[in-house]
């Protein structure tokens, strides 16, 4: 399921990062890699703030939907 569907406070493993090559590269540079642990901190209208690799990252709905958990 996409990251936008995760519950707040849930810790999940990333199974796949989709999208075009440049989008995947950008997300991987932020730490969104297969097998990585991601926790949703906050959600608003599909936009999410997540904790990944001890950093907080804000993603819009479009980017978050490309990350499958």
C-alpha cells in the first residue's frame, strides 16, 4: 500500500519506490530505500511528515503515493 495510507505513529518497511528515474533518485537521496524504516509523524489531506533515518521529511501526496510499504 502507498505511504499515504499508513497510520500516524506506525513504523513500516519500504517495499518499493516507484515513479520516474529522477523521482526515485531524489527519494533515495532523502533515505527512502527498499528495506528502510519509515514512521508517519503527521498527515494532512494526503500530505505527510515522516521520520526516516533520524530525520523528518515532508512529502506531498503525489510523492508519498510513489513509496510503497
